């Protein structure tokens, strides 16, 4: 019999990559979608799997809908990827961010506990939970958390809730603490995609500037397609556990700009980049740099796509998309 997986956040970036992997592994895949006048399936279309997923309607903030979904789907594995995932917006909409990212997870865990208690649960935790905390410049599973945004705080609540359902009810609840991961279907407001879209537009003569906040922040950027493999592996283990998933390399936004403009043959890129205080965070995270030794050892996972290749992949996809238009 096919294993049944439920993915929340199916229309985002990671949902489609994960769905594609699970379909390849012969799963029956259900995707939770919110009610929209015009739902946007473009990320699933990009990966060519729109008609291979079963869609089920619900909302992370509506407990009754989650109960219904768990009762109907009876999943073997639940991947909770749904979130208000943009740190900037979490300052403007802190309450809704908490309702989706924190309380929504509690509702989902309760539904699983009551109606599919043997289902394995994956929680999409984030390196943002560390804030500026580090040891010798690196974050590991042992690094103390110090969240610096409503987004990070909401994710920390969900992280601990998953651990507490594991410890209190013996459920299989695991956290992937994922560092930034990107792809051609990354949300357009995120800095990497904003850069690749902007550089593609400049190259094609459709724009003449990119407005950004802080160019000196450093991030550990990987490829979403590699990171969803880690999510799946985390749920294939005998025991639930928490894992850092990262490349172990860190680059500044300036490095990203350099690689992106270089790829399209523009050397003197500084004239195209305008600093705009509106895009600065109220509380900055200076450097994220993850040590994913545990995942590499226990899950036998490692990232395949390197930084330069990731940047090129995103630029090429944006140029192709904009050229079509
Ligand atoms: P994303 O592109 O922003 O996708 C998030 C998805 O959540 C969207 O499909 C969105 O649905 C859905 N969603 C939002 N509110 C919802 C609600 N109330 N009910 C149901 N669904 C809702 O995020 P992503 O990049 O794929 O990331 C996946 C998960 O990993 C997120 O939880 C994110 O916080 C976490 N994470 C991401 C990264 C990263 O670098 N990408 C790093 C660490 C952790 P709509 O399409 O309907 O808006």
C-alpha cells in the first residue's frame, strides 16, 4: 500500500519540491490549501506536478478544518511547512504570524494526537530561532536560541510544542532546523529572489535598480531541492530527533550580488544597488552559519548544489521567465 503524506504549505517554495520527492518515492500526497478566490499553483506548475497532488481545503488558524483533514486523510507522515514565513512581515503582522506559525502547530498536533497518533510529524523549524547566538561563529543543535523577530519567536513556540508532544504523548515529532534555502520558486520578497529577479530585469533592460536593506548580513544558503530530502530522511528514522540542515558555508548579501551580476556579465554593479532603510530589519541578524554534522552523520545527508550554482540557477530561471513575458 502507498504511504500517505500530508503537506501543509503545498503552494509555497518547499511544498512543491517535497511533493515531487514524495511522489517519486511512490507516496500518495495531499496538500492543504487555503481558500482563495484565485489560488496560485505556479510553483507546482514549475515542477510539473500540479495534477498529481490531492488538494484538501483548510487553514492553520482553523482548528476544526485541521481536525477534519487529519480524520479524512489519515496520513502516515505530516510535513508542516505552512507559515507566514517572511521575517519582515512578521513585525507588521505579529499576531497573525503567531496564530499561523505557533497556535496553528498546536492545533495540528492535537488533531494528529487524537485522530492519527502514529503519524510521523515534521516541523519546519528555522535558523532564525538562533538570532545572533553562536559558538565560534557557528550554530549547532546545542546553540542556545535567542529569537529576534515575531517570526522567530512563533517558530520557537512550535519547535518546543513538537518536542513536548513527543515527550508527553510518545508521538513521532521531529524538527528540521533549516538554514536559508532558495530556488527559482523562492517567494519574490525574499532577498535572494529579489536580487535574481532584479538582476535579470536589469540585464533585460526592464529595470535599472534593486533596492535592498543591509548588504553585510551573512547567510548560509542552500538549495530547496536538497533540503526537502533532509525533511524526508528525518521522518524515515526510527527515533524522532532535531537536526540542523545547512551547507556549512556562509556568504554576505554583497557576495550574492557579486555572483549574480557576474553571471550576467555586469562587473560594475554598485550603481544598480540602492540602499533603502525600509528594508532593514528592526533587529538585525548578522550571520547565520550552520554546522550540520549530525544530519550528515545520522541521516547520511549532504547538500549537492553549491552557492555559485544556486545563484546561476535562479538567475537563469528569472531570465527565462521574464523573456517569455
Ligand atoms: P513559503 O514559500 O512562504 O510557503 C509557506 C506556505 O504556507 C504558503 O504556501 C502559504 O500558503 C502557507 N500558509 C501560510 N499561512 C497559512 C495558513 N493560515 N493556513 C494554511 N497555509 C498557510 O515558505 P517556504 O520557503 O516554502 O518554507 C517552508 C517552511 O519552512 C515555512 O514554515 C518556513 O517558515 C520554513 N523555513 C523556511 C526556510 C527557507 O529558507 N525557505 C528556512 C527555514 C525554515 P499561501 O500560498 O496560501 O499563502
